[in-house]
């Protein structure tokens, strides 16, 4: 690395109880972890809490399961304010895609009604919207948005695309494939002027955006707690004040079926609800150890410096710009162009991810957009200069080799 000042900006982050943030997470030191955004990473003390909760359930199932609803309700009351919501508007669901499915299952469309999605949308959520359209003989139409379109341009594109048969917009608050933010609140206001409802996919938003559910707008909003809040996997929130929210049902019918929303989501048979119950502890861990406002600033600095290290490695070899200057960036994610011919489709990007994991021991996320491949960097407090230097030293040469450079 040419500039030692870049590494200095991502020195190990000290936490209240740890000299080095990495020590608070039980991550395998033999692996380079540069993909927090996909599956998250759970701090050791939260892992221990969840293990203790599971042990409690195993020691006394009858003492555990009949009282699970009150435990989940209490966890909802703690977690909902983190996204700016009221517990009465908030339900726990297993993940973001499950939340989308809950909403899709509740909707009724007419033949030739229209659903608008974007070409930045998360594949599984878009697939669910397509299934909803097929169910009623409705149409799914994709609004094409440029990678570098600013907020005003994005809103203007939706103003152009809204039609007399448009009934639903499905829109990312932070995109998974391109790591940028969209003006979902402004689009919601526009849509409501035309009688159109909006489902906001905030999968990446909790933790990265203060009061994410409020900031997101939408008739329905959902977000993953296992990503940036570092909760155990299998914890997400669905938030809505929609007047027809009592038409929302959990994916499993259970004994709370006669309860109103959101209480009917608190009991789901014998599912492992410890993911929900440990979520308040994950949020509290970051707040206690570093503070959430400070964490957003810190991970932005880490992501900026790390992206520079990696982009410079590509640029030295390929002599072309690599770092993408997104118009609505988020604190923790950065987008770096891959050499032409690499990662052009989702399948190619996924194959590259696993190839580099198997060959050089680096956890990454590669995405594709408009026929081009990108490395999506996503950082958290535990990332250090050595992580990004390892990508530059191990991954960049292999990627260039695969690209025929």
C-alpha cells in the first residue's frame, strides 16, 4: 500500500470494554471478513446470551413455550424505538424476505393492475412481487434507474412511470446490489398523491439510518436486525400503520391467530424465538461499547479508507477508475468496479464470491448491475487496515487473472 496514512485511518477501533473491536466478535482469524452486509456477525456476548436462552428452553420446554408471546412482546417494546417505531406497529419476522411475503400474501389486485419495481431491487423480494402479479393477472414493470441518478432524478423517474393502473411500488431504502440509498419517503409522498401504496425494503437500513422505519416512509417498511445491528440471524422487523394491517398474517398459523396485528406474530409454534429475544442485547451492545451515532461515523471512515486501498490496487493494474462515487451513499458500503468481463451477472458474481473464499480465504460480496460487475465492500467496527490490504494482495491479482489482465 503506497500511502501509510490510509492505513492509519483504519487502525483497530477501541471499544469501551475492548482495546480492539475485533476481539468482541467470534470471527475466524484465518478468514478475512469483508462482507458484513450479507449475513452480519454476532458479538460474542450476544452469542452467549442466545445460547443461554436456548438452554433455558431446553431445560424446561413447558416453562418456555407457553410464555414465549410475552417474551417476544417485551423484546418488541425494546427494539421498535431503535427504528423510530412504536411497538404496537411492529412485528418480528424471520427476515426481510419473509416480511415482503407477509405483505404480498395480504394484497388483492385486479386483472391488469400494475406493480412497479426497480432494476436495483433485491432478487428474492422482486420474485415475490412477480408471484403476486401472476396470482391476479396483474403486471410487473421495472423502473430503470441509473447507478448515478441523484434523488431528484429518481423521484422524477417514478413520476413519469406512475400510471392509472399502478397499485403498488416496491422500493429499496438501501440497495443490496448497488449499495446506495433511494429517496423512499419522497417517492411515498408522490405515490400517495396518485393513490398508490409503497412497500419499502429497508433490509440494510436499521443501524445505518437513524430511525430507519420513519425515514423510510412507505405503507409498510421492513428491515433486518441481523445485519448492521449484529443481532442473531433470523431477526427482522415489519412496521406498518396501514389501516388494513389486520389483513397481515404470519407465515405460520398458530395459537395467536385470533389476536390483532402485531400480537398474532408473537407466537409461532416452536420456532426458535431466541433470535428475537437476543436482538435488544445486540443493539445495546453497540450503544454501550461505541454509541450508534459514533458507529455510523466510524464505519463510514473505515469504508472510505478501505475502499481507497482496494480501488488503488485495481487502478494500478488496470489504469482505469475503480471506485464508484454514488450520489446517495450509506455509511458502511462502497462499490468498486471490477475489470470488464468479470461478475457481469448475478450467477457470475456469486461464483466469484465462493471461488475467492475457497481459494484465498476472503469473505466478499460481488454484485452485477447493467451488465457490469462490482465488488460491494461492507464494513463494521471490527474491520482493520489488514483486511483491506489482504483483499488487495490476495483477491485483486486473482480477479485480474480471471479477467485476462
